[in-house]
C-alpha cells in the first residue's frame, strides 16, 4: 500500500508498537496515572483528557479506513473513548504533521507516517521514543518483521515509529507477453543482465517495453549487496559510497536499458504509466506487493489473469513503502497512554492485522499472522497464483539500510547524474565522481 523505495505515491498503512497497555483496557487508565506520567516525564493529573474526549488519529487514505474499521475493537477495549479520524490526502497529511511537530500545536494523539517520512521525522525530536522502558516494546519487537522495526528507529536508537503494514518487493510481469515472446521466467529473473536481455527479446517479438523507467532498475540495484549497518549513500562515518561497484553496475544496466529503448520513460502514477499497464505496452513492474491489488482494483482490472508475480531478479530483496504509527513527544502523559493503547491494537493485534490485510491489501508487519491460510489462497488477478507466499518469504529476508540525514538529497543528486548518463552521454565514472564530491560537502550538515 505504498509506492517506490524513494518516491512513494499512493501509500497506505503502517502498524507496530508494543507493550504498555494490554488485555482489558477499559477503566484502567485512571489507575495507571503514575506510570502514564512516566511516559511523558511529568505529572499527569491536570493533563488528563476530559471524560469522553476523543482520541485523535491523523491519517491518509487508506489508513484512515483501516483505523475506522478498527473502531469496534477499540470500543470493546476503551469504552467511552471515541476515535476521531482526521484524514487528508497523502502530501497534505505529511505537510500538516511536519507543521504540527515543528510548532507543537494541533497535535494528534496518533499519526500515521509513510516510511519515506519516518526517516526525516526521526532526525528531529518531535516523536516519542517508544523504546523507553515504560512501553515494553523491546520485549516484543521480535514479533514484527525486523527490517520494518529498523526503519522506525532513529540514528540514535530511538524507536520513533512502529510499522503496521509493509511493502515486500516483487516483480509483477505479464505472463501472456512472456509466452508470446518465448521468454522464460528463469531468463527474466536469474540475473539482472538476463533481465535486460529478456527485455530485448520481449520488445522484438511483442513490441512491449520491459520497464516503465530505467531508473526503477537503478533503484533496486543500489539496494543490493549492502554490508551490515551500511546505508545506501553513506556509511556510519558519513563517508560517501556512491563510487562503489553497486552504483557502477546500477548505472551501467540502466544505461543499457535506455540505449536499447526498453523503457517507456514514464514515471509511476502518471497517466501514461497506468495506460501502459492497461494496453500491455509495459511488460513488468518492480514494486511492493500492494501494487497487485491496485492493478486488480483500479489501475488495470481488465488485464486480470494476465499477470504473475516473482521474486526480484538475482535473489534481490527490497522494501517498497510501508506505513507506521507514531506518537508526538509533546503530548501530555495521559494522552500518550491512550495513544499507545490504540497503536498497540493496530500493530500487535493479530485479528486486526489480518482484517486490514484482507480488506485493504495492507501486508502485515506482524509475523504471527504469517501462518494464516489467507497467504496460500489463490489470487484470481494473478491467474490463481498464491503470490502472498512469495511476498511472505521476501518480507522475512529484506534488510533495512541505515538511514542518513542526507539520503533525500543524495537521491536527487544520483538521479540527476543518471539522467546525464542516459540522456546526455556523460561517462559513468565522472558522473559518480561528481555526485560523490557534492555529497561529501553535504554529508556532515
């Protein structure tokens, strides 16, 4: 329910947190005033919410629907505390949350955040550290997919957000086009060079293009072969990594795609992008598992049965988007306690996670859902393939790169240099050297 690793567009939800309020919660908050005060680092009494006051949740589509549908479970645990959901479109929501945190005003009790914003917000001090002992999260973090928990952790080790849904990467491909072209799946997925070669055969025999944009290939390749604790663009000492073999290879293969005319040169969520799926002129798309649901429900429902899913080529595993819940640090103690109770329901309740999965394709971060029979159910849009089993495997194997404060800037720099390589004929070595020099000047700011 999110988009690309760098430019997520139509995202959805995220759940995860653990520990303070569990079981039967109704009527217990008053008796836990002293502990709640510890959550905020101050006294609670004067800051207690008035009786019957709502718990405010700020969210975006379709997270707002998931929270709304959880209201029955919430009411059973927190009688007398209604949920008030403030929903905005994706960009407007995150702009509003940025303003609220920076001014400590108009703060919701719980905010949904797409993973691309978690890293940015983690660099400030506006979100509560849910790794604090009072929350009990450390004893339960293993219940969730490790990489997603890591994505919600700041460079200083604070757990500023807990995942609810994730986007395990997958290769969605047109099975009918592969059959017409004589390309077999092994040729498409064994190596990245083979992937590009299969694209040339696909185009020659069907006219279909391999990719929407050559940049999609680069985005995956720079995420493979990372050393433990290594970031995409910088290491732990803020040394620049973009002149490494993984960037060299990523640029070479993206350039090869462009030179052979194998990409449509269209960006995700544009009209041309969706039209390419409907018309069958784009044969593959690397994305999060959630894209299969979007294709089935509104992007290209008329292509049902023609698509299949596979793991990413060459054994690569990558995350595409994901949703998290966070609690503002500036809230009074009692409001934090109520907020944590809701976050816990949305992220650690097995029935709730599965309900969101079934209704909204919100792939769960909670690992104890992974034995549910729903994962093995055939997916009609994918020709009856039980693709969720593939995505479950990917979710358990993804590694999260270390976040750096200049990652967003580095992404822009690398994309600019790649465009110069693909469209202006700039050589790869000087392109990466120029990027490295610019990033080195920004690394410690």
